C-alpha cells in the first residue's frame, strides 16, 4: 500500500467523522489491516470493506455511500465544494460526545432533588416571594412574558421526574418465591448438605421507558418553547431511555440532540434538524410515521407514551383513529397532554380529540407548572393508580372527558392562599 | 475450509443455495479474516439466522446458538451446576458415612455447559460458529456481559477457574431492531444491514431453494412480493414469506397465481390483519395484473 493511499484513507476517516459518523482510530487501523485481505484495485470490495468496518448504524449508510462516492471519485484538488454542501447539511446531529461551550446558566441539576437547598436558588427566585411563585405555578404558559418564562424554566428544571417501575424478567437474589438453587446449595454445604433454609430470587425492577411525542404546529406555538424545556428536563432527569419526537406535518426524532448536556445548545440543535416549526398539524400521519418507523424499536419493555398536542388536526381523522388504536395496543400507558384543557371553557370537541379520546388512558392539562407537577406525580405512581376506566363506550368517554375537565378547578389559584397539592385532589 | 478470496467464499455460499450480495460476502470474509464478530441487522425474514447456519456448514464445524430473551442470565447463557446430581451425590456419600469435599462437588462433571461456555471450550479442535440470535430481545445487563466475553473470549467460573480458548469461535450476532443495541457492542463488530433482495436476487433465491416450483409461478410470486414491499404495510413480507408462500402454492399444485388463490393464501405472506384487509380483493387483483404484465 503506498503512502499516498494511506494518506487519503486517513483523510477519508476525518471527513466521515466531520459528517457525524462514529469513527475512531481503532476502526481505521482495522480497515488498514482488512486491506491486506482484499484487492484494493476492486473498488466495490474496498467500498464494502470500509462500509462494514466504519458504519454501525443503518441510518448512516446513505451518508457513507454518498461521501464515499464523492471522496474517491476524484482527487481532492478538483473537489467541487457545492457537492459537499448537500452532505454537510445532512450531517448527523452530534451525540453527547460533543464539546460544548461554557454554560451560561446552570443546566438542570439532574442529581438534585426538587427541593434544592436555598443556596442554589437563583437570584431571580430569591427575589420572588412565595405568593409570586404560587401565581407563577398556575399561570398559563401561553400568557407569560419573557421574564416569567425564564423563571418558570428555572423552576421546571427542579421538578423531580420518576416513572414507575415494572418487573423485568431478570431475577436477583431476594425475597421472591423463586428458589435460588445455586445459593441454596452453597449454603447447605455449611451444614453438610442439609438444606435448612431456601434462598430465593425475585424479579428485578426497572423504570419504564418513556416516549414523548410533541406537537409543534402553529396552534401550539405559544407553548412549544417551554414544552421543549420540559422534555429536556425530563430526559436529563431520568436514567431510563427517553425517546422524544416532535411533529407538525411530519415526525422528527429529537432524542439525539437532547442528549447534549448544555440545554441551549441542545435546543439549538433541535431547531436545526426540525424544519416544520409552526406548520400545519397532521397528527394521524405523524403517529403513523411513529408506529411504522419507531414503534417496534422503542415501544418494548412496557413503555409509557406522552402525546402533547391540542388536537387541532387537519389530517385524516380515520387514520388518526387507527394509529391511536395501534399505539395504544403497543404501550403500557398512553397519556395525552393538552394545554387547552387548562382553559375554563374548553371542551374536547375537535374531530382530532374525539377520534383519539377512546384510546387514551389519561387526558391531562399541560399549560402551567402545577399541571407538570401533577404529571410528575402520576408518572411516579402509575402502578398504584389502577388503569383508569376508559372510554370504550359512549358513557366511558364522557367520564374520561369529565375527568379531564374537572382539573380546571385548579387553574384559578386562590390568591397566594394555601391549597392542597393537586395530586392529592386528583387521585 | 479456508478461503482466500471473497469470490471463493461467495461461490461456496451459492453451492449451499445461499445467495449473498457482494457486500455481505465481503463482511463475512473479513469477519473470518480479522476474527471479529459480525453484527447483522435487518427486517424479520431476510435470512440473518441463515447466515450463521450456512457458515457453520461451510466451515464444517458446530453451530452453537444462543437465543436471547429479556433476563437471560449466566445460568442460561454460560453455565449452571447440576443441582439434582449434586444433591444425589451428597446423599450417596452420606449413606456410606463419607463426607463430600467441596472441590469434588463443584467439579467439571457437575457442570452444565450452556452455549457461551460450549463455544470457548478448550477441547475444541476447530473454532465453532456462535450465533447470538436476536440480541435486541436481551437487556443491557446481558449486553454488558457479552461485551466482556467477546473482548477476550474467556469465562471465569469461581469454583473451577478461568476457561480460555485458543480457538475463539466465529461470532454472528443478529438483531431485528426492536430495541437499540448499545454502541459499544456494535463497535466491536463488523456491521452489515441485510436489505430485501432485488427481484432478480429474490427469484434466484426462490429457484435455488425450491427448484420444484414452476418457473412461471416463481416469477409471479417474486413479482407480487416485490410489489407488496412497495406498499404502505405494517409488516412487509420477508424472503422467508416468499419461500413459505411458494412452498404453500406448490403444495396446492398451482402453476400460476390467480386472484382467488392469492386471497386464500395471503395469510402466508401478510401477518397483520390490517395488512391482509388492505391487500385482499381489489388491491391484490390490481397487483396481480401488473405483475403478470411485467414478468410473463
């Protein structure tokens, strides 16, 4: 192998890395040693060898194919930059390994409990009185000015998120009813093979995966920014997989950009990969895209799904109905968060909501901080509250709607007065 | 069997009726040459598991299969002690008035060897093919464990010691992508995505595997399946379905497709009720017309 070729090969590796592929020196060394086994002269073999060694995600294959074609077709001097532009635009959003600029504001303290100690409170919060904060907790996101929404973001980052656990099929030593032969026998050796006490195993518990599918269409615009903060905070706080998607006319997965530890940078990256902000709403189509592309990959293991939308759908209602039913069948709990539920005169009459309601387990408001606190409570106690009676019949539907509507009583806050926690009243 | 070129490997695969794309051939060849695990992903029924079987046949060695599931643990993946025998042994000695030593009780004759241990046993003359099937069904705990085993091919059993092999197995890992497998594991492997085959490739597969199928029928079936894959279905039919369907139609003595038989046997191809309803009747007839016009 000549030096020029090796040089080009390493350059190719660098180009791929810049395009967002996960290339490390070890991989490049592997590729070099693989070249001993194939005929480099045969371009397709070289292509396949590089492909199998350098790519390990299906999503990256098209990007690799194009970069390979562009890179090895002609010498670098005669590259047409315009050809690379297209590739660079489609560059993969970087994962958490990115180097981030210094933090401007404290990122959500994921390890801190919600009741952060007083020293950690920001200046803004210290200056706020208790009743101010209470007011803020109940103020509709859509009606907040810039300062208020900043303060709410701070408060949001302190919410304590936890999702109920499920029994996995993995066992560990414990008080279960399954006999642990290995330990029993080991123990019995101390008494010359006489079993006096059985050792047991019990199922290991793990938190349920969470999937958030958020509507970012025009009608949701007033809520979008704060809701993204909320999703970011939730993802940062939870240890289990949290998958996040947004849609207006089409579905975009934003899980990767949200992994970045710097919130501003994360949201900026989300902004870059989503290109239908504040567009129309096609919930049915978007859910279908989710069910097709992602359902099987992320819905296993008793996942909890949150859909955040006002239900103003301009798409096909039959489709929405069908896709909701499918989604419902494939997850453990389907929760629909609707910011409009916070309005006193809202009734879930839009066609979209009507089609979706029969398949929803919980229909909850998401318009102020108090409603998020309530959500946090519910997610942490999914097992305790039995699955709500649902909307299979006309009457059931009415019930679940009323359940949603009754929550409005919390939205007119007693002015600075004492109140029971929302969760106490809701359960 | 030692291969000296990708061409040689591919023709050996073909002799065994496995039609592989050049890319898959390259990945397999390099996996053998570099001694790296091969990570195969693809939709259900594109022949991922088959690759390992053929490979074992090619190398004339054992295929050791580990089917993954959630909660798969050391007891089922690596080794377990044969408790019943151990207890019998204790009782037997007791009856004779002897005492059993611990070393004896945890000796090799009481050890049940599970797939991972079998694959790296010292006594092996030839490297085995180790198929770790549907890794996406297992959980992170098992993945982490597997990563360890794959990095140095040794297993430690506290009672016996470390078991190591100089003949590490050829490892094939498959995934249906029902869950994202951790990057660290994928990074150790050669990666290949098995796509649905083209019309020509698929026809070749059908003819190689089911030579008894009439040529016309095989062409029509392949064309029909290819058309279905263009449709908006929940579960697209894989090559496995193509072969099943062909077998079914051959068993029914069909020499060509017609709308009635298609409707009656659609269950061999589509596995979701929604999909069957969508295709059955009118849609199937339309596809059939197009296919007949195209391939006959």
